[in-house]
């Protein structure tokens, strides 16, 4: 893949990546302590069909120190977004999947020394302790999840044990309401805070202090002649939830579609500057999650 990511800050990037690999290896060994074998790799139907399809890489079965996890979830009460059986894919959790994750994996291989698997891992919270094998999770269309009580409890335990959740691809007041209803069940007493420009997640590899005021656009909105947002989600908000030690364990990209910048990175219809920014932010998110 020919990426459009800018080749700036190389020396800083390499220093950070080299230091991060040791922390990554230690963190993964500490995190993956479950007694049972992890689930096998499998591919489900994408929510977006061909638009998010991607060829299976030739090294899909080669293990890596890092695997990008995709959180599966039920969303049955949300009509169109919950059509079909969520356990078989094709519902809202599979937005930007799998092309988004595989593009990010290729970028991480190119720009860092992290040993990342070329393919993603769908993660079902109902699969016992399987989630503990995947310390980084993405949840897409996060305003449409409807977790069961047992899934809520398992996600809370996962995050407090060192896991990381990146919530992306949702816009507007209605979606925020649905997201907040769900995350408040996970952490009823932990505040959701706006992240300042100098938070480490914005500068751990690339200096992206402009992120809190910059929107990563939604491709469908752009293709329809819109401004890159959906509903009333015109103002980007980068928010988070911390653990007791101040570690960011839930990163919330509200009124943003970061995974669209990965999914459409090589499509000339998607703005190059947004693709560059979203891919660099993806590197920052991964390195922060794996070193904190």
C-alpha cells in the first residue's frame, strides 16, 4: 500500500518506538494471564459491505506481539444498526471493519518497531476470559451498543486490569446519549473528561496538539456533499475516562470518524490531510495504549 502519511519527526518516532517495544512486551506478558487459549482468528461480514472489504494478507496467520481488537456488541433495539444477528457480523460493531484495522496495522509496521499482526481480532465479551488476550480494543458506532449485564461487568474488569478501549465513529446528540448510557453502566462513578491538547496521547509519537479542535470527517457525509459530520455533531470532542492512577483507559473520539481515515486512506475522494492526521493519531493511540 502506498500511504500518504507525511515523513516528518522520524528520529523522534524511532526513539519512541524503540523505547515502547520493551514496555509493550512487558505489558503484554503481564496482561495476557488467562488460563484458556485465545479464540481463533475469524472474519465476519462488514457493516459496510464492499466499501470496507479487504483482501486477507498472505501472513494473516503469523502471530504478533500486538493484535488490534474489534469489540463486538449487540445493538438490537436500534433498528437498522442492529439488523441481523450481531454474533455473525453485519451490524453496527463491524463499521470500518476489516479494512480500517488492516490499514492501521500496515502503518504501524511501517512507522514503528511494534510487531503487529496483519489482521484484526473480533472480540466477543461472552467468550469467557478471551478478552484478556487482546489489550487494545476499538468500538465503532459507539452510540449504538447495548451491552448485557454480564458484558458490562466483563468490560469493566478488562479495563481496570489494564485494557484499553478506543471509542470512535459516532456523531451527534442522539449517538452521545446512547454511548453515555452504555459507558455509565460500565463506570457509573468515573467522570468523562475533555482531554487537553497537552495530554500524552496527542504527542507521544507525533505532536498533534491540534487534535482536540480538529474533526476527522465521515466519508458518507463527504460523499453526500456534507461537511464531514452527521446530525448535529459539528464540534469534535476528544474525551476520556481514567483509572485510579490517571491512566487513560477509555479514549472517546466523539464527533469524529478516525477509522474512516484509515479505511479510505488511499482513496483520492477522501481528504489527504485528514487521512494523514487520522493515521498519525492512530499511531499515537496504539503507542500510548501499549506503553501505559
